[in-house]
C-alpha cells in the first residue's frame, strides 16, 4: 500500500468513526432557536436570517429532499454531521501535510471530532459546521499549493474559499492566512491569479440564489404572513427580502446585527488578556490540560520554524478569537471557535511529535504508546457528559411544544411567538404541515400591535412568550398556559 493510499484510508476511517458517533446521537426531529430556522429554511428553500448562508440552504435542501431517511429536519442535521465528519478527515490529511506522524494525526483528528463543541454542533443544523469544512479544505489545498505549486491546488483552494464565504462571511478571517501561504511561493503569475479569481467566483455563486428565490417567493405569495397584511421580508420564507440591491446588501453584510462590534475587537488591545483567557478556556474544554500544553508547544514550534504554513495556521486559529469575544449579539460563541479548535488539534499533533522526539524513541518504543495514552486520557477527560449527547436521540421537546400550542389554539388562529419559540411552529407549518391553518409569526409581544385590531375582526390572536407578565396597552392578555413558555390569548380591551 502506498503512503498516499494509507493516509487516505486512515483519513476516511477517522471521518467515518466520527460520523458514526454523530449519527448515533442525532435528535429525532426539529428543534428551537436558529436550529429550527435552518431546518425549516433548508427544507422549503427559504431565506435564512442574515447573512442567509445560501450554500448551507441549498445543500440542506438537497439532503432534505433526496435522502429517503427519517424526516427533513433529521436529514439537515445529518448534513451537518457529514460536514463535521469530513472536517475530521481533512484534519488528519492537513496534519500529515505538516509532517505529523500517523498515530498522532489519527488521535488528534478523533480528539477534535469527539470534543464537546464539535460533537454538539455536528448533531444539529449549524451553519458553522459546513463553513468549517470549506475553510479546512481551503487551508489544506493552500498547504499543498505551498509545497508543490500545483495550479489544481490553487484553484481548489480558491473554490473552497468562495464556498466558505457563501456559507458564512466569518470565513473572511481565513484570507490573511491563505495570503501568507500563497505568497510564500512569491506573487502568483497573472494566469494563476485569474484561475484563483475564477475559483472564488464559482464558490460564491450560491449568493445568486438569494435575489432570485426572494423574487419568486414574493411573486407567488408563498409566505402566509403576506395574507394577513404583514410586510414582505419576514423570517423563514424571505428574511429581509433580498430581491433588491439594498436588501441584498443588508443581508450580505448582516446589517440587522451589530457585526461591527466583532471587528472592533481587533483594535481593543486592553481586552487581549481576556481574549487569551477565553481561548485557553475553550482549548482546555476540548482537549484537557495536557492537550492544551502540547498544542501550545506545537504552535510555538510552528512559529519558531518560520515556515509560512505553520505561521498561517497559528494566524487563522487566532483571528476568530477577538471577533467572537467582542461580538455582542452572539448567543452561542462556542460555535465560532470550531476552526480555532480544528487548528489547535493540528498544533497538538506537531507538539506531540516534537516532545516525543526529545526522548528519541524507536518507532515501536513503549514510550510512544505511553505518550499517546496520556494524550488520549487528556482528550477523554475533557469530554463533558456524553450520556446527555446520547439522550438527544429521544428529545421530542419541539414537537411536543407544537402539539401543546395546537391544543390551546383554534385552527384559524394567528400565533405570535418570540424567536426561540417561532421556529418549531414554522417547521410544523411549512414543512410537515401539522400546524393546520394557523399562521405562525415570529414576533415580539407588541412588534405588530398596529395589526391587532384588523386581525381580531376575523381571527383569534395568541402569543407565545418568555415572560409571565406581558402587557400590551389597549389589549387584554389572558394566560392560558404557564411555564416554561407562556401562552396568552390576546383580546380587545384595556390591559
């Protein structure tokens, strides 16, 4: 067996092992929050919230409608499991490109795949899973280009970079590292640059989906909220209505959110101590104390060697940290550390081989296995509550919630629900059709109060909220269910 075939086999084995773990712990159906939104948008070819993640939606739609397995939500989750498992395989190959021994590369790839954040995110609809895969591929092909100067690797690097950007713009933080790697061979020839630009443009093509699909949805009035007079551009079907240049720009740049706060973190020098503490906390949570130490040794060695690929690996690992820790609207910052943890696993492999080389063991020395065992123990000790991951297989919280809301509301009701509680209702309405003729609207309690009077002339009105004391001037709210979410019927009259 050739060296290349053996590496391909081991990479595939690591990825398949990770995929088996993820599939064994997949939840059975749709969920709350952004997970439910992504499951819904992918299944109906909708427009997700900014930055809309068109590559995720398009690929998710393919998984949801082609695979003859379970339900659409499960299939979209499966896509994320496949993306994370593929990232595990790419991690092994990238580690080998850095000269990491096979045993260390396998261990670090599996250590990343079974760490808390990657494992959790691999079992739910999460944009960063797919973005991680494309970023990882872009970096691998960049390293290969630096080693051999292949035009094929340069094009594939560019294509993967474009696809990463079409999945989530956070991938732009990969570009400085890629530039370091590419320029280590000198400025590419004009022909090579043209090839790279073509690859990036091809990868970004999914963004063309947004204005085209948005116009189609609006023209055919596919969004039921239009039938009750609400403005165009609401969640699930046509978020922000990117069929115009202005709205397309808003979606692409995430103008609805304070993304500038994240970029401001790069110049917030007094906060760098806090950023470092956050990084160490995430690394420790993934790989344990010994894993962190070995990763630090490996990262230091990569910089000291002055190898462009090694320096680039450290750069792209660190760049997401100031952004993530400064972005003040992130509900779940851990997912923005996926690529950082992926890079840290490679640095761990480098550090492992470096420390082992200090003792000059033979290939079959027991010392190698002792070191491997210690690192494995560190990885295993960092895994938090794996039993809870397996319990996800029976999690029917969102479907049970939908059944509750259905039992409390008549079939012709308009149901307002705050964001966390709106996505299961949207999935039940638009994907599996179990919500009847009710119209679900993602809304705060008084966001659309100007429409209440008109709605109440023809339909009953209900609200699902986090709060147990919601008041809306001019209307009476009768609580009909309390805790953990509250359901109110809204009626005319003083509060």
